[in-house]
């Protein structure tokens, strides 16, 4: 289900005082390197979650999740996670502001948008970043966007128990329409990278296979990478993350680390190197190199990191080996186990590619995949209340 900004605003029982747009994100390359302190290349996109809010005298949050047709009341102050995960994403952010010493105001809050859940575009990070951006204004905390990203990651890690990195929330909050962000997930230094692949475009193809990172193999991969890092630090105590590790250093621990942890770690180190190469490809307009890097990443995610699935592998294989329009780079995007592929396609071939990939997937699995053209966008921002309807539902 997709919800418009006007529908979100009209769902309140009175005119909204605040309206926030919080975008989803793509990640060009650099998968599973974020929680390993490595490099990533994400970008905010023009698909978003919208929040409309008004303060109320009651000491609770009255929540309306329009996309899933659910409502909930969250008593304040926030104490512990509840039964519904979508409420917990919001509650955890509130809890973080409480820990900083702020008293949360009573709110009526509605939200929804055109960002599909479970597709790898990080609707959860958009949810977290949007409410954090709103609360930062409401309680006058004065936190900058980088600090808000840190806050949202703490909420995911500690309140939700999801051992995620910071990339998704950081990209949603700090994105630029001018290009993807080269982000160092250890230092949080970042810069916008100019994309000179003007003859090519990115397309997302949604396998419609959803995933739940909190209950999947994702935490297992995190633990395996931590095992490898501990082994590395025995010989190289100054190495603080796998993102700062070399392949030669990995070879030194081959006898002291489990084979599966070594396999995961090798992928992370090689993926970190691919991020650096992709920055050069974008800046130079080298489509052949960019395509090769995307395909290498998918092979690594499928074989070494083992986070793909048959449906996504099929989409990638059809895109790169069968589509006759031109060379295509494709890989699974996001945490894995479903979601989207990100495809680099010549603009002149985009329409033919979309028609081909949709029909091929339907023939194989009996479902029509969703295809999303990608437009880069700015990070989380306030929308002028004057642009929303003054009428409301009672």
C-alpha cells in the first residue's frame, strides 16, 4: 500500500504542526561493510515516509501507521519494547531522547509513504530517522544530522536488539541529490561523489521476497565477523575493524579462526576494496568497471557471505547474462535474504530491460516484480505545513 503526503496529514484529528519527509536509500556498493567499520556508497532516494504530527495534552503517543492500517497508543515515558515492531522503531528513538534527559511531549502522529517495507530500501531507517528528526526539533535538542544518525543506530542496537551498522540511517538523514555518499563507517567522515555515468541509470527490481533482519541470519554474520576481528587483533592490536584489515593480515590468522568466519571476513575486506574502485568508476564515467564491480559483489554475497536467495539470484542472472540490450551490472542490495536487486543499465535500454525482467520473473515465479527507477534526493527534512491539507479526519 502507498500513502500520499496529503493522506498522512489528513489522518490526524486536527491540523498538523509538523510534517517530515524521511527518504529511503539505495547502496551502490559496500554491503555488510558498515557494521564492520568499512566504506559504503549509499544515497537517499525520492521514495519516502511522511510524518504528520501535532502535540496533544495526553501523556502518550497516538500512532497511526497508514500503510499497514494499524493504530497504537504508546504511554510515556517509554520503558521497554512492546509486541509490535513498528511501534518499537518509534519508541526506541523516544527512549534515546529520554536517556539524554529530555521529556517527550504527547503526540498524535500519523505516517506513511511510497517506500516498500522489506525491499532493501531501508524503510526501517527512514522510520527511525524521521521520528528522530522530529523529536530533535520538538525537544530542542539541537543535535546535528551525524549525531542523529548515531542516536538512531543506538536505538536499533540496544532497544530493538538488531546489531546493524550506521549506513542506512546516515544515508537517509544526510543524503544529497548530487550523488552518493562515500562514508567511512568508523570515523563517519563522508563526501558526495559525482556520478559521471550519464548514459546509465540505476533501477531497483523488487523480488517481493521480504526479510526480517532481527530474526534472520543477519546477526549470525555480525558474530562471525566479530570472531574474525578478535583473531586479527591478537596479532594486530591496532586494527580496530575489519574495514581497516588487509588480505595479508587475514592470511596470518587462517590457523586461529574458524573457516566460516574467515570466509565472511575475506568478503568484507574485498568489498571494502570494491567501494574504492567504484568511486573511481563513477568519477571517471567508467561503466564497464562499475558493471564488473556490481557483479563481483553479488557473487561474493551469494557464495562467500551467503545472504542471497533463489529469487534474487534469478533476477541477477537474467539481468547480467540473458538480457540482450547491453551489459548490465546487478547485485542484491540491503541486508539480504530477499528484497531488491540494484541494476546499472544504459538509459537507452531501460524500457526494454524493465519489460524483459518483469516478464522473465513472472514466467519463473508466477509474480510480477516491482521495478523502481532511482532518483537521488536530499536527506530528511521538514515539509512546509502550508503544503498539506487543512482538513482532517475526526
